[in-house]
C-alpha cells in the first residue's frame, strides 16, 4: 500500500495580500472616476423639459459624443448656463433647435429654421410666453437651445445662443424612474432634409 503525503496549502502572506487589496481598491477608484468624467449622471430639476423629462428624472450624459462629432438638431444637451443671472456652475438641460450658421426665427409662434417651419411633436403645448416674432443668426460654434415646455423655459430666447465650449454633453439615457427607463429618442426633422 502506498501512502500519500498530505497536501499542504501555501500560507497566505499578509504583506502580499494587503498589496493586492490596495491595488484593487485603487483600480476601482480610478475606473469610477474615469467613468464619471466620461459619462456623468444628472438630475432634472424643474419643468422646462416636460413632457420629455419630469422633475427628479435621473439621466446619463455622454461627454464622449461631442469629442467625436458636433451636436445635432434635436439632441438634448446639458450645458453650463450662459445666463448672467444664473449662479456660477449652474447647468441647464435643453434641446438643440438651431445649428451653427442657421437662421432661427419665431413667426406667429411657429419655429422656423432657415425659412422652413419645423414640426416639434415633443413640445408640451403651443408657445404663448417669449414667443414674439424674432430672428437669431447663429455664428460658428453657436447653438440655439430651447426647453420642450416652451411656456415655462428660460432658454436661448432669453439668453441667446449657447457656444460649444459651454456644452457638457448629450443626454443619452434615463435610468430613473424605472417605469420611464430607456434611451432618449431623437426627433427627425424631415422637412429640413428636403
């Protein structure tokens, strides 16, 4: 009969274990910080984007999108306020209506881009406030941003175009409340593509 030698487990070296634990903690922190820098989360406060977003909706904003491409008409963006009445660091959420080089007009409470009326199925109700006939000519790097709840939104009609250097990122996903979770739909402006 052959007798097997008992198998011994190697002893855990405490300094090696502590070093691995420290490396793991540092790795998790670095990944979390990088993820937060590239894809910050945002909380909607107020009613300026109803019905698209409600007060207290929680959103994921992508900073990466605008490193590779410029904002597009219909994108919902988060940007640092250009309104001098807002406190430093105030961020707003609005929808891009006009792009650099566009002529944006309100005529008889209807939005026009380069002389063409646009269909906006996402707005809450017809515009009654800050809807006087007016024209804005956008320069290079300027975007015209408006809230979907036009009668309860302080936007480019009040503070003018938003420059590209103020734009933080594109709203990509709503993760709260759970019954409204999902990616953010992008409207098509077929009348402008003719």
